[in-house]
């Protein structure tokens, strides 16, 4: 499953990786009591959160081999946990793997002795995963910085929270474990203020509102999430939104996630019938083009002034060069602003990432087309 729009590596549920001592650097078995926050989780999912240096597949093999017991019985990987369940695990040796440092460009917005703030670019996975072993933010961080926290595991050096591959903007990095834990605690207690900008198709009926749903993994597509009824493995997701600019058939949205669920903002915008543009996974369209925008806008409103603007802008596209028609070729979502309490000074500190070129190009086109 891909990463959250902006969830702490502790998963915003408070399930933090165990310390090296608790995680069993010795050969002694580990005895764990399941906390309330993990109620309803799959056993293999829970263990992969506790032991980030072990892959989920490796832990599943340990369960199948009888290396894990649940309340004294041999469970299945899919077993749903309950509060105060007792898990006993003989932890297998961690798979030999490490991140290869790569000299990849980083747009550093801020750095001090405790933290680094990066403006993540599109098409960059945050940390290695299935099919993504190179070109990650983690690899770039390993190359550019000498010290990074390792509390989240060797695959996530310094990484406190996540952004999807094609979501751009502010991402926070911790230089040591104490700093990492302090910032993770702020995410867990929902003290971090997160603000996104999204370009969506359509305009919400209400100018501002809260979206409150439950979300769970999609029933048929492993990589996707979906809005679902309460219960089972469903988790509450809350987003406050405000319409920043109304372009008639499109809008620029201000999004403030109150929780950090996987793909939360993408599925919430889809849920209120204003999906984020160019979202291949959720609307099946990998790009937003000038011609598509003009067609949608003309169909919605055929005022003479609008048509004149449409004609003028249409001439700007080169029909011999289809690439000139493309405005943005990834989901139009940008992590614009992040506010935290600095882990050392204790003072509130705010970071902003400027709009990337494709996002800004799309906005400029929408503004020009919608100009009275």
C-alpha cells in the first residue's frame, strides 16, 4: 500500500516502532500486550509497525512457521487483534538490506541542528518499498546528511511522516531519535497543523465544511482506499476544506486533514464529487489538459467573454505538439504548509513550500480562462 498524504511514520494511530532493546537484539522471545489503538488491526500489519526493520512478508513467514503465538495459540497473519491480546514472537533475523546513498537533488527549505525540512518533488517515493529501491527521498537524505534518526527503521532514516509519490511539498526530517520521538508525539496528539492545496474538478456545494467518514482498504484493489461504514478495520478520517478559488468547472481547495489516513485527501475529495485532477488511481485520468479544461468550462458557461478567452487560449496550444496541451501529469495535490512546535526551542515554527511549476501552470491557465 502506498503512503499516506501526510501521516506520521507512527501511522497517526500511535503505534510506534519498538526500541532496539524492546525489539529483541538478543535471541530472547518478545512478549507484547496489544494496546487499544491497535484494536481491529491485522496481526501481520501490527507486527510490521512494531518491527520496521523486518518486512511484512518476512513477518508473515514467521507467523506461518509458528514463530508467533497469540494468546497461546498459533494464529493466521490475517487474525484481527483485540485489546489486551498477548502476542509472543521469536523475531527472525532482519533481512540484510540497506539504503544506497544517491546524489539526488533536494530542495531544502530549512535546516538546523535538530530538523531538516524538504520541499519534496513529484515522482519521488519517500522510502524504499516494493518495486522502488532507488531514487527515493531516503536515498537522497543518506547522501546529503551525516546524521539522521533511525527510530523508524533502516529504510526510513530521519523520516517522520510521509507523502505519496506524486504529492509535492513540505516533508519533515529528524536528525536524531529524541527529536524524532518528540515530533512523532505531536503527530499522534494531532498537534501538527497541516495544510494542503489541491486542484479539483468541480466546485463543492458548500464553500467550507468538515468531511467526516470512515475509510478502509478497497475491497478489490490492494493499493486503493475507500469510504466505508464504521466497524471492522474502518478508521475515522476527518478533513476540513475551504474553497480558495472558484473557476466554475474547477476549483483550488485548501485542505486541512485532522487525521492522517492513507490517501485521505484524495478519497475525501472524490467522496464529495470534486475529485483531485489527474489522479490516475482514483479517477482513471493521468493528466489534465488545456483542451479538457476548455471543453468543461465552455459546457458549464457559454458567456461571450468566456468564449473569447477560450478562443485566445486555445490558440496557445500547438496541435502538432500534444505535450503542449498537458497542464499537469500527476495528481494536483501539494503539501503547502506545516506548523509544528520545535522539538528543541518549544516555539511554534511554520514551513511553506512554493507551488511547483506544473501546479502553478495549471492555476494560471484556469485563472486566465475564468477571467471576466
